[in-house]
C-alpha cells in the first residue's frame, strides 16, 4: 500500500495572452506631406499583481520618417511611448498573493501597422501581443512506497583457498604441451 506526501513547489498557476492594437498621435516639427516609414524599437515591460489584476507597464521608442515641404525634404522624429495595460488572468489554483511572480513575454513585438498625417500631427497604430504567466507556490502529491524494495545480494568473489583448489583440480597443465606437440607433428608431416 502506498501513502502520499505533499511537496510545496513553484509552478505556473495562471497563463494567458492578449493582443493589443492602440493608436497614438505624435506632433511633428513640420507639416508632414507623406509618412515614409515607421519602426518601433527598445520595447521594455514588467508586470505586477495589483488587487488580483495583472498590470503591465511598458514603453517603446517610435521612429517616424516623413517628408515635408511638398516632398522636397525629409526628417525623422523619435518619440518614447509609455503604456499601462490591465488584464485578468484566470488562475487554476488559489495561492498567497505575496508569493506570486509575474512573468511577461512579448509574443509579438510592437510594430506599426498604419500611419496617417493630419495637419501637424501623425497618427500611428501599433499592434503587439503579450503573454502573461502567474507563478506561485502550489502543492503536489507524490506516492510514497512504505515497504522498502528488496536489496540485491552482492557477493564478494575474492581469491580464496577453495577457489585455488578448484582451479588446480580443473586445469590440466599438460594440455597445452599435448596440443602443441600434436600440432607440430601434423605440420612436420605435411612438410615431408
């Protein structure tokens, strides 16, 4: 019959992902004629548990290349954008909130999917996808065998007097001599 023991360990107790699409308006120095490109770099983020909700605070840099003065000149504007997203992650188990760790992963890095000029501003749409894991203490049960497994007997095979006597009685010392002489006679008769 087996018994059970409980082990306390860290495990993922809640997991989810969320897709975001946000619009941001950025003021420019000149009146833009055409947006030539937009790229997003330096994405950083962290997650915290606030009252049962996961709050993700992050930021990224947006670089927008645009033309102005009737497409005769170009410039690049750089803007740091910060964000705060709040999500609820369904947890499989209840655990003490003081022991929770929040792990955030970027499943799809932020990227610009649309950019439009409007007067002295440019409106951009940024998409991203974040994965959220809640790690906490949990208990697992493992089966314990109460009966010990039988031990294999390890025999010593030392060289003793009994082993020496057995070798002496079973080994024929002249075996090699007889075999050698027999083979040599056969070889010499073949030569003749």
